[in-house]
């Protein structure tokens, strides 16, 4: 299999990828210069739900972090422009720009409120932070994805079997990272619940239950069983036996494999996109199951071509019946 280099990005698209980081860095620098003379030595950096300050610190460490992250966003954007896998590059650029935009908008707003306002931060300002972050992430994401090369799909000859043969294929997939992160999130949830138990039950539950549930979900996805047989295509959590994907054979149109990179489906884990549903734990071969109606299911798994060959045999037997 050979791959061809994608076409160079147009000038406008290249500017769209790099410009958000440059704008964030310039805005932070300009705000720092303009506000430095009037900023107090300590400003509010944490706020209660009603917008009143409940935590203070020097403004400069937060500014340094925001400036550094804006600079990182520029570097990641430049590297992304050179990447042949623009979908994965778009994911990285979008994530870094989102965080950089949130921090930059946060520092500038907090500094303005400390310099010229009463130091409070109404909840409505959070909408501004999110808007800046989403805009900084969305512009390069769209530019890179729009100019990404099509994902090559590979069909596999059906496994040659007799008309009366019964065939099936089973494999395992997963990620040790999912297991490690899931366990860490569960421990964090337990610690959060214990540390807030002295306040009230509601606070302890809000602190611990979301983290605990998220950790369990990651553990459930850390290892899955992938099965292709007469019933169709299934991906099931190995530890909980909870089905992750289940497609009856009569809903499947065809199968094959793709050389998957996480950015093609929007990242790692259980991913939803315009193409369908995917379980992605790594770069490499992935079994793709194409459904009637144009949607697809995908799982990154070793020997994906063998699963596609067995699926082809099952589909041929179904169509011949």
C-alpha cells in the first residue's frame, strides 16, 4: 500500500491554522503592557458561584502560563501544517487552542475586572471564555479537516468456505492507558468524596460521583471483545460484558479495513462522528463495518483484515440464501 502526500494548504487555510495562537499571544502581551501599571499585587483568581472572589494570587504566574500555552499553540499549529495526517493534527491543534483561548480570555477579563472594575466575575463571563476557546479551536479544526485527504478504505476478499461451513472470528482490543487513567479517576473521586464528606452529603456526592462514574466508564472500555459471526458484528466490554456496539448481519452492507489514525474519528476512545461510531485506542489497522444507509462502525484491532474476510464470507452466504 502506498500513500500520497496531501496537497499543500492554500494560504488562507494556513493562516487560519496559525492565526488563533498568534492573536491570543498578541492580545495577552498587549493586555499585560496596558494593565500592568494599574494592577494590584494580588488579584482575585477564583470566584464563588455568585461571582464574588474567594481566592487571590499574583496576576503574573497565571499570565506566564497563558503566554506559554499560546506560544505552544503556535508551535503545534506550525507542526500541524507539516503533518500528512491532517485530521489527527486538527485534533491536537483544536485541543491546545481551546485551552489556550480559555486561559487567555480568563486572564484578560480577570485583569480588567481587577484594574477597572470591582473585582467580581459574574457567571455570564464564562460564556465569553468558552466562546473565545471554541472560536480559537474551531477555526483551525475546520481548515485542516476540510483539506484532509480522503481516508483510504481497503476491501478484503471473502474467506473461501463451503456453503454449509460455520465461520466466526473473535479478537481482543483495548488500551492499558484507559485502564490506568480510569483507575486514577476512580481514586480521585474517592479522595474528593472523603475530603468533602465533612461539609454535607450533597457536596460530597457532586464531588465524587461524576469522577467515579467516569473512571468506571474508562475501565469498561479498557478491554473489549470483537466478534464477527452469523449474528453480525459485536464489540463487548471484556470486564463488564456491556455491549459497546452491536450490529445484526442483515444491517451490514460490506466490510473492510482502514489504516486508522485517531484524528480521523476525532480522537481516542469511543467516538461519534458523521461517519458513525468508532472504538479507537491506537493508530493502525481497524476493522470497518459499513451499514446500509451509509454509516459505519469501526474498531482498531489487530488482524482486522481477517475479520473483514470472515465478514465477507458471512455476507456472501447471507446474500446467497
